[in-house]
């Protein structure tokens, strides 16, 4: 791992050295206001293209094996940066080769980054298997992100440095933060006047009901249809959105539904279905993160929630047009051209 930049600090915890890196490199946008994007940071190894399951003990020829930066913080943050929004990235990485690569790539787009280096944990990693129809499956090793906790993020400092919003993900994949510690963090964000966006990632098994107590502190919540059903108990997007608002979401809900578009609803307003944009789909990895980035960018640029929802829908569509979670999104102008099409 590269040496921490001047001004970083080191903290000893239970004989484990955790180094903090705090930078203003990469995106040099001088605007003071920014969005804090915190949570999972993942080294994403992808395998493309699979036609079906891989039989044990066999050699399977694929088109490509590659590397991308992944996770809630980098995926959403990178797209926000391309849409003209300064971002502060907060999370944990390991002191391994993946960690060095991840840190280097975050520095290319982040206005600020505060990364804890977990000396005894590898960087969180995923092997993504991409199929011919554009769908994907994942093999996930929790690593350093499993230790990401409330003390890793100083919201008062972020606020002083210009933060207007906090986007946090993925709940239920952050065991040191999930539950009461996350609720306390979100309450603090509310008290500081930050817009709060929460993200989840669907997988079977966790206690999805544990998300409900958090929602009264959440302004923006945009689960996909599977995630919404797991939390609300209904597959109907209209009813799911109603229930999420009843659970306490304060400003805006979207139920993402992939190739079928999205259902969006602002608190106190009727909901609308957003038709999908027809684009050539290469890889759907990160489309949900791109949706949230588009939504938050729309809010940051002063759009109404309905207009921001349309930007989100277009941003997610563009994210699927190239290999990787963020590469399909180039700029705000590109997204707005699709919105107006």
C-alpha cells in the first residue's frame, strides 16, 4: 500500500494499525458543496461471457477476465463525478494489492477520500459472472468492508467541508454498522441537515425487516423490485412504494425494475411509471448504483424529484451499454440528451 498522504493520521485499535488517507486529489472541481458516498468498496473481478453454469473440474473458455472498481461507494461516486457532482468517498480497504489499485482508481474521480486501511483484512472483493443476456451473478468475499463502522465516518467534519448529502450502502452487507449503529449514524445525518440516501443489495437470507426502523431517517430510498418485496412483503411496485413511505421514507421512493423501467413516487404526490430507455445492453452490473447517482445528481442540480427520477432512469440505462458498472456514463450532457429523446 502506498504511504498515506501528508496530513493523514494513524489510529491503533486492538493491535491493528488503521491508517487514514485524506486527499483532495483527482477531480479538482472547486465547488465546496459535495455528496458523501460511504460504505462498501469492492475490487470487482469480472468473467465474461458465460452461457450457463460452470461444471466442477472443467476448463471453461470465456471472452474476458478483467477488473473494475465496485461497491456502493465507488460505483455511485464515480457516476456522480461524471455528472458534475463533487464527491467525498468514505470506506475501508485492505493493505493488499487490490487495496492499492482501488485507492488509486478512487483518487481519479473523488474530490475527497477518507479510506481506512484494515491491516488484517483483505480488500472486499467480488467475482462477477456475466451471462450472454447481460444478467450477472456474484461471488462475494466480505473482507475489509465488513469492518466499516460508525467511527470511520466523521459527519461533522464532512459537513464542515461542504457535504450536503449522505449516500450509504449497502445496508445488510456492513455487519459492523448494520442495525442500531447505522440508525444512530443516520439520525446524526438528519440532525446535521444532510439529505440521506440509503441503498441495499439483494441476497437471500438476511433479516430484511431490520431495514424498516432505518427508513424514518431516510429521505431517498430506491430498492429494486426484489429488495422492495423482501422489505414490504409485496411484489406490486405501487403497493411497495406506498408501504415504504408508510414506514417513514421522507421524500422520494423508487422501485427499480430493470428492463421494465421504474415506479417513482414523491412523498405526498401520486406515483408514476417511468418507461425504460431502449439501449443496447452489454452489462447490467452497477445499473442500480447509476440510478441513484442520476437521482442524486438531479437533486444536486436543482431538479424536481420527478425530473430527477427521469435522469436516474436514463443514467441507469446508459450504465448498461458498456462493460463495467460506470463506464457507460460519460457526462451530464449525455444523460440529458437521452432524457430529452
